[in-house]
């Protein structure tokens, strides 16, 4: 079943290796370029985003070509992150039974499209930590 989902998302079922440092610097540029945009349900840019649309846009801008999908499908289709690496920059974090997602910036902050604030950098504080349900690794480009 998981393999079929991965194939539907155009992903390979094997564990991807972490991209190189230059990839991550461009990944950060893509995130920052899309900050400050308003939230709009079902939108993936360029003027507005929902949470999975924001994640999809950043991946797309960096050569990670997957089908535009929901946070829950991203959660189900991407590989888990080892506990020791969960807070690494670029990992995806999921909340509220995979109904919301964002991109980790480190152990203290994450990027996401929030309904009340749009795309922003938020503290990964006790409020968000209590809602977190898992972390996933982006596929290599």
C-alpha cells in the first residue's frame, strides 16, 4: 500500500540521502522568498499559500518534483526522520494528525503557512510541540 502511495506521489520507496550543503542554502533562499504571503486554502503560490502549498512550492523551486497534495498525503508518502535528526533544517514537521505541516528551521523555529499570519517563521514552542505528530524527510532532488 505504501509503495502504491509513493508511486502516486512520484516518489521512490527507498530512503533518500540528505542533499548537499549548497542545496540547503538555495532551499533557505526559496523559503525566505515566499515568506509574508497571505494564507489561502488550496493555494500553492505565488501570491498566497496554504500549508502544504507552501511546502510544495519550496520543494518545486528546488527541483523536487512531486504531485501537489495535502499535508496528510505528504506525511504518509515521505520517509520518517530518525529521532536524532528531527529538528534539522529542511525536515518537514506535521501537526494535528497530519492536517498541518511546515519546514523545520532548527530545534527552536519552523516555517509554515498559518491561517492567521500567512507564511512565516514561528517558534517551535510548547503550543506547537504538543500538536506535532511526526517528522518526514524531503526526497532528494
